[in-house]
C-alpha cells in the first residue's frame, strides 16, 4: 500500500514522502495514529495544500522537544524488580514501565515513544532511547535493581550487582586440589637437606 507520510518515520522517510508499506502496518499504526494518509489523488492534493501549515506545526513541535531533550538527557530512573542471584529478572521491564517511571520523574511521555525491543530482562543500568519527536531522540538510563541499595551501587559503578556464588566455588577448588602436591614435595626437600648435613660433618673432621 502507498501512503503519504505526515511526519518523519524511521526507516521509511521524511514528511511528504510517498512510500510503500505493508497494509497491516498502515491500517494498524500509520493511518490511525495520523502519521500518514493513503496515497490517493485527493489526499495528495490535500497534503500539498496543507504542507506549509504541517511543516510549521512540525517545526514548533520539534523545537519544544529539543528544549525538553536538553533537560532530559542523562536522566536516570530506578525500577525495583525481583531477580535471581545471577541477575535474571522474574519477568521483564517493558516500554510502559520505563514511560511510567520517566513520567514520575517529571517528563510526560507515552510508551510509544520508548524504543525498547526486546524488553529488559536483567538487572543493571540500561540505555533506553526515547523519541520526544520523530527528529529528536534522547537517551535515558533505566537502573533496574532488586533494591534501592543495589540501585545506588549500580549508579556509582555502572555495573550490575550480581552474586556469583558458583564462580567463587570454582575459584577455590584448585587450592584444595593443590594441597596433596605440597605433601608429595615435602620428602624431596628433606632428602635434599640430608647431604648438606653430611658435608658439614666432613668439614668439621
């Protein structure tokens, strides 16, 4: 299906471009969201008549988004979730979760503006892109942790708090295996010392 884009759409084109898209994508997203029009002759004429106004509105919205982006860049939101010792979440953090957290931080956004695919499934500090405007992306950080204390540690280190009990056992195991070798080496040290005593006696004589 051919449509006329009413705004910039990533991987499709700029405002005014006539592009081919899958019918389902057009009917389920582009057309109901008023991001595009069917590329009929009537709609082409309508768009050209309204182009100047649409471009002016788009410019105003972009400037507003740019002003918000300056304040929002680098914002970190904390999401407390249950997770296993290795950091795997019991569930996931979705675009809606991030949008809600960012809105609570004072920046009203919609889940459709959060570009998160696939959802977050591990603890840690994750970079998440938010499109304040089709031409104004901004990056926020989602600090996903089991507790506020762990979130604070992750914020300082930038690394996920993960307990690796199994790895610690594997590191300690070689030390236990090395003990018998030390015992086997002991007689050799005694034998090496014996001749030294004989030489001492000979010198004394």
